[in-house]
C-alpha cells in the first residue's frame, strides 16, 4: 500500500460555525500531515491545509501543500466507515503538482453525502511520486 499524507476533513478539531441554517454555507478546515505507517519512508514529509465548504448540496474544496519529498501526483476525498478509520476513495481532487502546490475540487453531493460530511466521514489524501 502506498504511504500518503492525509487530513480529516471533519475531525473534532475542525471548526464550523454553529447555528447555520440548512442552506447556509458550512466551512470546515484541517491540516495535512504525514500519516504514520508501519515502515519508515523518508519521502513521507510535508504539510498543508484544506478548507471544505458545503453550500446546499455543493462541496467546494481548496487547499495548499508544501515541502513534499517528491512531486504530488493526485489527491482524493475518501469516505470513512466512521471517523478516524481508513475508507474508500470517493471523489478526485485536482492538484497543481510539484512539491509545493494547490488542491481544488467542486462537487454536487446527494443529501446523504451532505449528512456524511457533517458526521466527519470524509477526509483528503494527497499522494506523491515516491510516497
């Protein structure tokens, strides 16, 4: 399995504005950092941040990363069976490439997916050439 950097989109440490109405935008923020793996890999380095905004059924994701050990090759949004557990790939994000760059994507969600976002079920995983 390929090592990666990940950030939980909706972990308990993320901030969203309380008391928002159903159609009002909800914004979630997180940081990207290396995920511990069984075997040490010198190429798993770097940091970043991601902001996800849900407005109605639209999910907009924007972020940055820097200090990767090799150029970024892609990023995906994964759906976890429950917070903190690895899940399945769900949505592809665009990355600018390089060891420093941007992450972006916009998606139309189903009402069930909007609820899953609010329930901390989605996270971002960034992959690079050597990690």
